[in-house]
């Protein structure tokens, strides 16, 4: 029995079931067995993935990392004789 007739309906179906943790391949095969065209299933699945990704990006807070400047200085090298006779 077909209940989903549009791409929006198929997108909503995939969003609902994918967020609940169901397997996409199983959903795909179930929808094919119910007689839905592959193009509507694929379009709905792809759009649902885009929508889910956008929701997750919007929910995650963006943390600004402070910029750290690294200063490296090489110590002055003293020769062997300078170390022995302690000349500066």
C-alpha cells in the first residue's frame, strides 16, 4: 500500500527513520518492494541526508580557538674554548 507520493514525503520518511537508527539499505529495499520508483527513493534519501547534516551542523556550537604564537629562539652556541675559559 503506497502512502508516500512526493519527494517531500519520502524525505520526511527517511529523516524520521534514519534519525532513529534504522538501516538505509533495509528502508530502500522495503520501499522498492512496496512499489515506489527508484528515482523518488533516491531523491528523498539524498535530500534527507543533506537535511540531517545541516541540522547536526546547526546544533553543534562553534568553538573559537585562540591563536597561539609560538616563538622559538635558539640559544647562543659557545665554542669549546669559550666554555672552558668562561668567556662571554
